[in-house]
């Protein structure tokens, strides 16, 4: 038997998606330190999204008993416009460039990104795109990032231990630095696996296809922060199987996953060999305090032994290494 792949169909007057970006900033300098408060927003409109135009309507009938637009074919993806997302954030930052041998930056971001579908994603119900509107998975609500560099006040040109070449060799030229970041957790989507209750998944027999879709939500599944554990991160009993003939009531992103907490540190010493030649010794560490940053828990409620369980470490942050503590030492020649 020969099978043929069906290419996607496109809206004849498919439009180019566009974004609108806007911001408002207040800045002030005081105590040799800069302060900034910013609002940043982005709207994306006419985003491309695809849905199955050959999907039958969800109800209690079997798939093979339902009329479809093209009854001789399985799913057919149709690409159209209409998807989008809306990002809003408030950023507060403090920055001090080197003054009295200390430099630091601190930034706090309160953000929310709400959208429906990206290209390549399809709605569970082809006739209800609004059901997909939810918070974006990987935009944390709270994000703190900070860093500092402190030139220790010892040795020639500093406040303490300024006399003698040997004293300067031992005590001078030291720098201490650090980078600290805290992100709140991702927005995770509960799942349920079982025989298709909606009669919308393709099958050529009278046995419903196995599907993985969102379940019904009975109540808030998120425990208070101090009650979350790696063995029970959220309340799995807050979800139930979808009712016959209907998609589940749970929205996307209703489970808050583990956040990340990472501190990286560095210690260095500069040796002035000549006026133009400098030798720099460095010792750096990532995840200095070896803080456990958990991976996301299992979210499929039909995985009874694993649902709500965090089974890995390494975190979910994309920008900072969040594995176990590691150390690196090196020597660099600068001229």
C-alpha cells in the first residue's frame, strides 16, 4: 500500500506578520549611581498559525461516523493569519560604574507574555483558537540579574598595605567578582493520554485513536511555595480526564515549574610584569553554592508513578549554567 504525504495549504492572501514595540523610561543619577525605570511592551499581529481543516467537530460520535471536508484524506494543515502575542514588562535597574574600586549592576524585571500559537503549533480544537491563549512557557514572571566587580583596597595605589614591593606583590592587584541571577519557574501545561474522547483524531477503525491532550481542571494545582517538593511539585488530583465528547477544560501554562537560583563567582590577581605586560591569574566557579536547580516535573496525569515528580537537575534557565558547582583556574597574559 502506498502512502502520500499531503502538503500544507495556505491562505491565498496570506499576510506578513508584524510587531509593534513601545517603551517608556525614566533615568536619574545620584550617589554616583544610575537609576532606571522602564516599561517595555511588544504586540505581534497577524502571526501565522496552522490548523487541521479536515478535523471533524468534537462530540460523542466516533471519528469514522463523522462528516469531514475531505473524507478521503486524513489531517490537512491550513496556514492562515491571526495568531499573536502581547508582552508587557516593568524593569527597574541600578548601575554604578567603577567608583572607589567598586562597580555593580542590578536589574529586576516583572514580565508577562500572553499569546496563542506560533507557526508550527496547532490547536487541539481546530475551531477554537481562543482556547490556546495563555501565558508563554519560557517568559518568567520575575527575573533578577546582578553582577559586581570589587578591586580589593590593598597594595600600591590603594588604601591599605601600600608600601614595599613584596607587600604589593602579595596583597595588591586582587579583584573579586560575582554574577547572581534568580528566575521564577516556567508555565507548564498538564497533559492526559488515553482513547480520544472527542472523535477528532484520525483513525480508520471504530477503535478511538490514542491521543495526548489537556485534561479537565478541577481546581488550582499549584501548592504554596513552601509545600512544593521534588516528589510532589503540584497537586495532580486537581486534574481529571476530559469528559466524553469534549476537550479538557485546562488551559495551557497553569502549572508553575521550578525556578532557578544561580551565583557565579570569580577571584583574580593582576601581576604587572612591565609597564605594558600584565599577567592575570583567575579562579572562577559556576553555581558557587551548589544550589540545586530542578528540572521541570512530569505533567502527564496518566503517568501515575511520575506525575508531579521532579526527576532531574540542571534547571531550565537558557542563559546561565545551572548544573553542579564547577571550578576553573587559568592564567592570562595581557599586553
